[in-house]
C-alpha cells in the first residue's frame, strides 16, 4: 500500500485526479469504479475542469458505483445516482449508458450488479470514520459480493448532513458492492481528509487485517494508492 500525505484537500484531489487521467489517457475504454460522499468531490471537479480545458475524453469509459441507498427514488436529490450526475457525469463527455449505479433491494438486484461489475481498472474509495468502504460496515466478511446492508447508527449520523441534519430522514439500508467485489479491481485509489478520519486510517494502514476495520483488507491488495491530508495522517506512526 502506497500512502501519500498531501498538503491539503486540493492537493490530494489533484494527485488522485492525475492517477485517473493517466489511466484514461492510456486506456480510453477504462472501467472506473466510483464512490460518492465528500472525499472524491475535489477529484471529480478536477476531472471536469481538465475535460473542459484539455479535452480529456471519457466517451469510451464505463463506470460502476459502489453503492446506493435503498428506499429512495433514483431521481431523489439525495440518491447517489443524482449525486454522480451532478458531481461528475454531467460535466464530462461520458455516455450515460456506460454509467452504472446499483439499485434495488432484492437478492436478484445484487446478483445482477455483481455480475455486471467486471474488469474494474481503478476503484475509487473513500473511508468511513468506522473504517467502512462502500457501505461494508465493521463485521462484514471480506469475501462478500454485492449485498443489502443495514446501515449503522454511526454511518447514518455521519450522513445526516445530507438530510437536513435529521438522522430520521437517512435511509436505514443500502445496496453495496461487497469487499469481495471491491478487491477484484486491478488498482485501488483511496482518498480521505480531515481529523475525523485519522483513527480509521491508522487502523487501515497500521492495524491488523481484521473485519472490525473493513478497510484493513486493502493491506492484502497488490496495488493500492492512498492520498490523504495531514489531518487524516495525524495518527500514523511513520
Ligand atoms: C460512498 C461510500 C462511502 C464513503 C465514506 C466516506 O459511495 O461508499 O464508503 O466513501 O462513507 O464518506 P465521505 O467521503 O463523505 O466522508
């Protein structure tokens, strides 16, 4: 696992963007695994800016998102589908038919998505304060495929900021790629910033590989690059 401690959020976003750009320029029909949440937004903004200024094209790129809430409409302002359209897809020349965000709440929905996610060149990840990746909460077996999860109180609290700060409005379940799905990606690119991620990053990078910190599984992946700011790195020993 390569860990790069960056000056600040803009710096880490730009460094992460450079990795994506290099991939897409080298292989125009790359398959990207994408995440929602605050962490990758700066990187998405850099992708949009670069597309507009330098013409980097995403027309042959395919994307597979990690997760989506259960029980809210695709076009709800808080759906991850809407988030991706607003924060990335509408700003680049990607073919909407090539973008995929999981949806549904049945076993069949999960199996269909699991079968579709194939050959991911780079998987973008954020990390939860409790070490979750995707919506794989502590305790999730490492070999789990796409599945339906009950969200923890901690995760619902962290996401209440998107729901008028009202935890009661935050959905209680999500559909998520499993850790097994995520680990199949050829390369993993994780971005994180802020002191509230410092404990999770310490456990991920320096702790034992243990299902209590889902992200610790990344120690077993052969090609992981992590871009974090100084605050997020503040509890690392080296
Ligand atoms: C989002 C996702 C989550 C987030 C994590 C961090 O698709 O899978 O695991 O990456 O909750 O969220 P932020 O970036 O908002 O701190």
